[in-house]
């Protein structure tokens, strides 16, 4: 039986780090990695939705992961999302991730064409076969991928000894209970329900807003481990209100978060890549207010 305890805790979804020209910046990747490690997070999820992976080439995704690993290897757990919308590129990224020594790889199902379950299983197993010494995590995000994980498909995938669990970004908390009942470890995906997901049996969370306020999510996690649910709920509610304000801006949420990071004195990791909508001048007052609100919440609760 594998010891999977290293996957417990808070895993910020790593953001794309661009220079002024909009290209991947190795220097900014390394600075952002070091920044998050210093915050005390348990691991990083690299190359997923928050990392704008669908707008990057295979070479760019390799470059970003290489620079994350240059700083993080041996210090925290790294899960690399490697899925592309074709098997060959996904296998190339999986093999590359294994060569760098990541702890696990992850993959969404193929998008656009809705494959039958046995087609999705073959896609995932083909990716896993390209990294034969690395754990594999299914990424279930049906609202964007257009395909939902089922218990039958998960049971089929768990026949692969490298498959250890699910990053579950579907909204029903019941899914976490179902996947856990099948024998998989589960990461909570939706940041707004980290508390609910942990109570339902998730071993940790992978989240797109974690990097903007890691202290708060780490506190929620520690309070749940101590059974202090009412206190954790108060912080979860506060995080949700911050998220709602992020989403109310005109620019894409990740553009807003990158602005908040700069306002917090964190690393400048650029903006977002088109067609994601960039940070707007009219968003700047909200960005500054959110940075101040997060600082106040960290002071209050952490």
C-alpha cells in the first residue's frame, strides 16, 4: 500500500508567468515558486486551468515546469498537469514531467469531442504509460471539459496501479464522497467549498485563488484537522466573499489575482494570455481594496 500522506494539504494552482512581451518568463516562474514555498504551502499544481495551459505550446509548458522544478524539487510536492487535446503531446509532457522528478501527473479528459468512457480510459492510460514510475491523478472538471467522471470509469482507471485519485472540481460535494468510497484519494477543486470538501473526506485542496491568500486556506485546513469547524467556516465565508469580488471585475479573475499579488508586494508575473481578458484600469481600485482586505483577514485569522 502506497503512503499517500504527502498529498495532504493545500496546493495552490500555479499561474502562468509571463514577461512584458507575453512570453513565459523563467525568472518569474522561479520567483513565484520560491514565493509560494515561503508561504508554507504543501505543494503546487502546475500546468492546469489556472496556468492557462490550453493557450500554451508543449515547449512553453515544458519550460515552465522545468523552472518550477529547479526551485521546488525536493522541497514540496509537485503535481504536473500534462493533458493536451491529443494523446501524443500529452504523452510527451508526461514523460518530460517524470524526467524532472515530479511527484504526480494529472490530466483532464479530452475536450470538444465527447469520447465514450472506454476512449477516455485509453487516453488516460496511454498518458500514464508514458510516465510509468509516476502517480497519476484524474482531473474531473465537467463544467469546462464537458465530460463528467463516473464511478464506473473511476473503477476502470483504478485498475491502473499508478492511478491514485481525483482532483475533483465538480460542484457537488457528493462526488468527493463517491470517489473516496471507490478507494481514491480526492482533492477538493472549487475554492468556495474547500471546507465542505475536507469535511466530506478530501485529503486536501487544489485551488485557483490559493496563491492570493494561502495563509487563509492553510488555516482552514489546519482548523478542520483540529475539528474546529465553526472557526473554519468563518474563514471560508470570508474567502468566498473575496472570490466574488475578484469575479466582479472586468478583467479575467487570474488577471485580477496577478494584480493583487503585485499589490501585496509579491512577484510580478505579468498578465494573462489572450483571449483571456486582461486587467483593466477600472479594475485597479478593486485590486488594491482586495489586497488590503486579504491582508486584514490574514491579520485577523492567522
